[in-house]
């Protein structure tokens, strides 16, 4: 049952428009660009044909948050499948 609920949460997030998930405006209001650049890893890489760089700190931080959220959500689902 809880596994089904977790899957429904995942599906609700999948169908949520990107604009509703965009946290960049909130980050821009709360943390300066310079401060954010100091805490982000100084790593650049290509993902899906686009350069991910700390030089664009708000976009980079959002990318890292979203990928971390994917890891958490799917790890949670795996945990529920194994231990339910």
C-alpha cells in the first residue's frame, strides 16, 4: 500500500510542469550569486548536450537539487519495495 502511494507521489511530480518546480527565483531572492558560487563544486560537465557549470550558479544548483531529488525518490521506492 505504501509503495503504491509512493509511486503516486512520483507520478504526480512527473506530470507537474517545470515552471512549478523551478526554484531558481527563490534561490535568487535568498542567496547572492557570489555566495552560491563559493559553495558549489567547481566542476563542469556536459549533460544531455548542455554544459552544466558552476559559472551559472542558479541553474547549476537547480540541476544538482533536481538530480539529488531523483536519487532520493527512487532510493525511497527501492527501499519500500525491498522492505515492505
